[in-house]
């Protein structure tokens, strides 16, 4: 449709322009001149309609606009040459007359070629947004947007200047022949002709500015829309890459960034199944600056849980049943730890080590004890789904630990190390002889405030590895 409009416009403009720049065309009369223009442009349009889609189908997506520009411009040049040769062969026109007419046709062809190439860009963008085309990769030549606009501006100026010069060349000769008496009238006619040329070119330039701005708006709107969704955590959007300038590169890098974020989320999701999601996020955050061995001091609450008589349980059960029970048990326990703001550090056989207050120590002890209570209660609720009854013991202690990467440069583990961890393990082992499900230290009791009033003292006990006895609190 747009190509047809340009072809029709070219015929109309050249019908007038030819007579203005070439006395020989003027001598033919408008009917005979149209008799030359219309068949050539009609045949050219039909051939274009048949050939161009076949030629462009063989071109990679991002090169289609550039190739279409070259085809369109070359096609107008070819039609101009055909008309010039027709005039030369059938009407004995001078060679320069054909050149003048060809210049006019090529000038209009330049605007048509640019506009149709921009239309090709928009069509490619629509196909990409609709998901009908795979995102192309920018390769080969790169055309900066600033150079594109500079070339466009220079071409427009040259076209206007050349067409005006050709018109003035013809009109000056006419003014000279008109003499002094007809000078004023001739001057007015020349001014009118130049004005019409400017109006036609201005309309064509404004159309191209509109086409450029429409494509630029499409790029920027999609770019900002996708980035807005990415900032909200949505990583499914893509920016269409349909230009070979900076905007195409920005779109490509945006898509690569989205792919990287999706890969990071995938890694975090998989990694989070082996360690706590919070731990996975910490390690991935460190990856950018290089994961290093070592750690830092933190005041935390440590919770250690263990299944009573687990060894005996495994001796009398099928391995598949034991694994099934452990998976159900740990699924429930991990959910409870996370619900209370804790981080599961590791599984130790049938035991679980959790850390509370890793990022904010305030209230860590209350969260740990509350998690322990819910864990004990939850085990009783799921006993019916297990192959045999289950009881657990929970030990809680708080203090300073070193949190970080422990091990060797090529094999390390994110964990917590310190006396608080050992003490929590010893308190857990005291649950069975003391006849309680939860046991915690006086250090934890002091942090519970009014919530700690319901817990009773179980006396001071010597714990393995501790020089002094530790007062233990708990309940069955």
C-alpha cells in the first residue's frame, strides 16, 4: 500500500517536474509524457510486488530493512534510466534531458526507499513481539544512529539543492528570454515553482521524521516496559531486536541480562534445595566479588534437633521407608524453621542444625524456641503418615559464632562454627535423660522475657566439653 502511494506520487510529481527542468519534456505535452511514465511505473510496481518478497525471503531478519532500502532505491534508479532511454530512443531527447528526469525520479525514490525500509523495521518488530520470529543476533556491520541521521539530513539537503538548481537552470534561461517586460511575472513563476518543490520535499521529510519517530517510540516503549517488569521480578519479557544501531545493541544486551537473571534464579532455586535459600542467596551475592574462605562473627541462636532412637528405627525398617519418613519429617521441619525466620544450615544424618538471627539478632532466641515448640507439636501431628511413631529432641543455645565459608579453596561449605553450636548439640542430647522434648540454656532463658515464665528449670548440668555446669530449662 505504501509503495503504491509512493509510485503514484512519483508519477504525478515527475509529470510536472519533467516539464519544468527539461524543455523537450515540456514540448511533449502532459498526455504524451504520462504515456511514458505510467507504463514504466506500473510495470515496475508489478515486478516489484512479484520479485521483492522472493529476494527478501533469503535475507536474514536484521538485514532486511537495509536490503529493502537498496532494492527500492535501485528500482527507482532503474525506472528512471528506462524512462531516459525510452525518451532517447523514441523521441530523440538529448542525453542531459534524460539525466535531469532520472535525478528527479531518484530523488523521490530516496524518500520512498527510506520510508519503506522503516516500514520493514516496524513489521519485523511486530513479528518479534508476536513471537512469530526468533530474536535475531546482531552481527556484521553496525550503523550508529547518529550516522544514520546525519546521512539522512545530508541526503535531504543534497536532493533539495540539486532539484532546485535544475529548476533554476531552466527558469533562468526562460527569464532571460522573457526580457525586461516579463521579468516580474517570470520571477513570480520561478518563486512559485521553487516553493512547490520545497513543499513537496517538506512533506516527504516530515513523513520520514514521523516514520523515524514511530520506530524510535516503539523501541523505547518496549525497552522501558520490559525493564519495568524486570524491576518487578518478571523475567519473561523480551525486547525486540529489529535495528542494527545502538538501540538494537541495547535491546540485545537487555535480553542477555534477562537471560542471566533467569539463569541466576534457576541456580538459586536448584542451589536452595541443597542449602537454605537464604544461604544460597548469600553465596550467589558473594560470587560477583569472588567467594572466599573465612567468615565473620555473629550473635545468633542455634537450634539442634534429632530423632530419638533413629539407629534402632533403621534396623527394623526398609531403607525406602526410612527415606520416605525422613523426607516427610524434614519437609515439615524446614518449613517451620523458615516460618520463624530461621536458616537451615545443614542436615546431619537424622539431625537438623538451624540458625536464627543471622541478619538481625534481635529476638533470635524467641524465634528459635518458638520454632522448637512447633517442631515437636508437628511431629505428633504427622505420626499417622509415618511408618512408625517418632519422637524428637530439640536443643537451643545462643552466643557468638563464626559464620562463613569453611573448608578448602576447591571444596567448602557455608556453615556456622563456635561453642554455641556445640552447646546446642549437647543440650539436645540431654533431652532424653531429662525427660523433655526441648532443652535450652540460661542464656536463652534470659532473652525470652515474659515468654520464658512457662519454662521450668531442670537444674545445672555438666555438658561434655564445658568446664562449668550449665543451667538447663525445658519442658516435656
